[in-house]
């Protein structure tokens, strides 16, 4: 089987992505080979694929730090030089990563997603929230900007999960949680389902409705702007003191226009 080398972690674990993979029922995944383990991690959830196995927290932290690291061309060139040496010792055929696949400010997690989708038939969702591989939890903290009385028993909040792209969670009164981008009228997958037309209408009405100036900041005019402020305050500013294994969250430019969320299901 052919595999693309993505890189190595601080603890020298080798990270690879399969080409035309037929293992694990085609579940999107990446491979991690450390000194004490050799496992395939799902791209869709913080789990080892098709196995009840687990690895030590220090190794999970090592993987987490690598996935959130920004890719450099210099690092990729260094990794590509390893291929010839590895191919003499391993049963798998290793290939390097194409420099043309590297984009500005791209993390290794984003590179893995791109390489998997490029060389495998089973694709990941377009906007895929990064799982939190370090300790199997999907978030650290959340902050609400839309409460039950605004959303027929639901609520909207920002969250410190592992996805650095600005987004918020719309939790319905059923308990279902829908991830939605701030800068585009698009879902952040995985989601349990798309919103019904009524649920979408309720959300849009909240996001565009003027806020009560008595309780909100003077420079915020509607629910969406309140959420934007909260993302930048809670997540982007968190970059200054976040742990090394956390991603560097992106900031929402204050001049960003609100997307037309009425077209979310289009």
C-alpha cells in the first residue's frame, strides 16, 4: 500500500495518509507510528479507527500539537528527503508531500484533510470540525450569545473546540447541535441533520434582530455581531495564553458582512 508522509511529531512519531485506501471500510483516517504504538486515527471523530485501543495522554498531546502546527515548505522538503531511507526498511511504499499542496497558514490537520480527499474516493465533509484527539472531549469552554427566549428553547454559543475557523453552535430545543460558520452561510460538519425551514427562520430572525442596548455593547447592533464579538473575545484572544496543543484561532475582521443565512440549506 502506498502512503504519503505528512511529517513527524516532536516525539518522532511518523504521520502518514493512505493512497486509495481500502482499510477500515474506507473511513477517512490518518496513520500515526510511534515508538510504542501504530494506530489509525479517524478524521471524523477523536477515536482510533476500528479498535478499542488507546494510547497515553503524553502521546495524544504530542499528536495534538503536531496537528495544530503550521506547515512550512522547509519542513515538507525535509520530510520528503526521508522517503528514500524509509522505503529501504518498510513494507509500505512511502511518498513525499507535493509542495503545491501547501497553502498559506495551513495546519497539518488541514494538510491531512487535503491529502486524504485528493487520493481517496471516500471524501470528508467540506467544512469538517477538527476533533480533539488529546483527551477525547470535543470542547473546553463555551459562551452563549443567544438564549432560549430568542430561539424557541434553543440557544447559540461560541465554543473552544479544535476548529480554528470562526463558527458558532446552534443548539436546538431537541438537544441537537448544529455547527455554522460566521463568515459564510455554510454548516460546519459533522452535524446530525440540516435545519428545517422553520428552525432556520427562527435562527435568521435572531441573528438579524436588533439587540437590546440596555444589556449589550453599544457598538453591536444585532445577534450576529454579538456572536462575532464573542468569538474574537473568547477564542481569538485566547491565542495569547492557550496551551501549545491548542490551535491558533482565526480572527473575524470587524468589517466582515453578515452572510445570508436564509440560503444555508441551498
